[in-house]
C-alpha cells in the first residue's frame, strides 16, 4: 500500500514525499481511509509506529477539502489534546511538515509560557489547536475560544492522560464542545477497560 491510495490530496502527498516517507505504517494504512470517510476512530499503537501521522494526515486532508469548498469562518475547526507540552510541540512539528503547502493556521496551547500569544491566537481564529488539557481549560474558562464549528476532536495518548489525572479536565472540555458534526479520534498505546469506557463516553 502507498500513501497515494489512501485518499490524501496532492498538497499533502507532496509534503509527505518531501519529509522522506515512502510508504505508510500499519496504523496509518488502517486509520487514514476510515478517518477520511468521516468515521470516529480508536487507534491503539505504540509510540514510534507513526501514530501522529495516522490522525494528522487525514484530518489535514479533510480540513483542506472543506476549506476549498468555501468554509471561511474564523472558528477553530480541529482540536488535538495531548498530555504534555513536549508532545504538543512534537505534534505541532509534524503538522507543520505535513501542512506546509496548505492554507491552514495552527496554534499551540500549553503551560509554562505566557498566556498572551495563545489567547490572541484563539481569539483571532485558527483552523487547528494543539493543546494540553490544563492550559486549554484555563483559556476556555476565560472565554478565549470558539469551538462552535469544531469538526475534529483528537484525544492523543489517552492512556497517559488518564494516568496523569486529566480525565476531569477532558470531561469538562468535551462537555463544552459541540457533539453534532464532530469526528472524535482517540489514540492510545494500550487498550484497557478505562480506555474502552472513554470511547463510549466521547465517541457518538
């Protein structure tokens, strides 16, 4: 199987080629077409198996397609929640590489740095926000975000977020997000009973 057969657009395929990737990993081959078709997905894969690309590539492809079809509203269209600042930065680096030929705006939201630029980015409107649960919750409580047009919610490293005690924050965040018209993607290194419960709770 090749990336060309997965339903990704030419701008993303060009970026993949420029990144030096030739063929998809098993988790990418399995997840990408299903996500592009508009389904919720639970992906179980160890770190280092190309998990981040498994959700970012189809998400970017869908965001690009719908933007080209005339969606111009300055609302956040996709939200990726990940447990640590390091993972948020890592996902952002991946997104930057894959979206380099796309007209999409991306912002990161995490603690340990000033809130000012993050607030401004959310208020200005960006296509994709990559965030840690704690700082995102803080900024949502301050009324900085508009998720009324959200098309994608990704819970990345869900097992780690549970281990780190983020479930109450995630529940609060998800409660504030629209359910209708939203794809929810959950990725985890392990499939436990707790993770199964999360899929039933957050995927519709």
